[in-house]
């Protein structure tokens, strides 16, 4: 080949450097698309967090056969269990898309856990508790497609061995007031059953965001409609400074705020029972996962997407089997594994994180992004979810 003389070589390099500022100097690189690798620092890079809280499915139930994940295999804890009739039950593919709700209060989950043996699910809840889906199930195929494209956590646990409101409270405050049992909030609307003896006054993420001039909101389907609204799933309804603060809205307001360009810095989204995948006899999980798929696509089509992170998490395993014994970090938890996905231009693509995480990890990452301090000691003890991002 023909070699350039030194002066020509210098000239060529100078031109190349100049052109590289504009076009990458022949590298074929173009302006980053929303899903292109991101090189920003994690601090402040995300302008909009959208945390979607689904209901009552374990990791093995939805992702137990997902390629590369820590899933179902002979010999894992609880793989073979005896049901109440004395029959042996092994994990199996569920053809029934509408399994019944399983017992899943704190006492039920402790019994299922059985000091880490993970082998009392079938005895307590029947054989369906060991059933699982894969991407041949309508709706689950949509969920798996998102996991293939973005980041999935296979070592994510509920923060407490219990059901709502505990894990929702850990998600926003790293505390459930040391009471990991189901109870309804002190404040209305729709709080008709056992309620807290007093309102909560300890700090939460909403307080921190407001102190820094940042906005937040909780969007819940059927808010105030006491036929369908589930008050114990709304953690902010327990707090004196939040329940009537103007930050709690019906889910329909999310679309209005998104379209109007006023989406908060942090949005929590709680679909109702028909869309949250909460098990109910005869009601297919397909409906909830189709809703979730449409919701994600709605955000992707909006102007906020290039600076957004959608975090999808299930609040509890719901009494469905998972084989990984949850580490007991304190007197309340952790509880069994649940699925968690990060869907964002900033997320690692096609990635499975094996880092131990729980609901507090999401809170901690939001705090890290907006440079907010921890709320309490429990807040500091969890890893954040940085491993799922490409910073």
C-alpha cells in the first residue's frame, strides 16, 4: 500500500480529529438513540423514575425457566414437596392462567419458608403453588420480551416476610414501623378494616424530594372508588403529611400528566387488582401483563423516555413457591424472591443481575440519583440497583 509522508500524515490526523467531533471520524457512529449506550454519571442522569408495583407473584412462578436466570432445577430447595393429601408435588408448567389466590400473610409465608427449606408451599396452598409459566403463556411472552431486551434481577427479595403494606412502606420509607402485618391506613379513603392505631410521621422519600424542590406522585387505579380501591397498597396514605398532600391521584391522571409534560421526578404506579396480576380464580394473568406491556409502550412513546427509568417490581411472592431461601437480615425479612425489571435507555441490555437486592434497593438508587441522604439505618443496609444500569 502507499504510505503517507509525515506532513501529509499530520494533516490527515488533524482533519480526523476535527471530523471526529462531528461524526466519529469514519467510525460509523451516529447520534445516540434513546436506547444507545449511556456514558453519563448515575448521579442525576435519570430525570423521571416510574416505579410500577405489581402484585403477588414469585420469581420462580414467572421466570423460573428464563434462560440464564437462577431458576428451577432438580435438587433446589423445595423442588419436591408433600401436599396436604400426602402426594408428592414437583414444579410443573401451569396451563391454568387464572390460578386462585394463595394464603400469603406473614404467618403463611413463614410457614412456607420453613426455616429456609422452602418446602411447605404445596402443603399450605396446594399443588398450584409450585406451578410456573414461560413465554408460551399469553401475556408472559410479553413480559419475557421486556426481560430479554432490558435488565432482570434474579436475586431480588421482598423487604419483609409479609404482604401489603409492609413492602410498599419499605419501598418509600425503608420502614414499616416495625409491624410486618396486613393493616389498613389510619387515613381514608376506603379504610374500613383494621387500621393503624396512629398515623405515621417518620420520614419518607416524598419528604426528601420536596425538600430539594423535586416532584413526586402516587398513581393508583380506582383511587377513592371503595368497590375496587385497595387502600393498604398505598403507603403514603399512612402518613400525616402525605395522605392529603395533593400527590396522590387516580391512575388516569398519569396519562394526563405524561401527555401534558408535567410527569413528576418520581412516579409510583399501582394498577388495580384486574391489572396488577394479583391471582384470582378464573381471572387470567394475561390481562395484567397486557396492561403492563401497553403502559411501558406508552412511556416509550412519550418525550420523557430518553431520560426515564421504568422499574417494575412485584410486592410479594403471594404464597407461590420460590426455591431461594431469603436471607434474614432482621426480624422481619427478607421475604421470598419476586421479579424486578429495569426498562430504560440507561438499563443494561439483555442483562440478568445476580446482586442481592430488595425493595429498599430501589429507594436507595433513587436517593443516589438525586443526591439524597439515607432515611435510616435500614436504608443503608441494602445494595442499590446500580448493577442494572449502564453508567
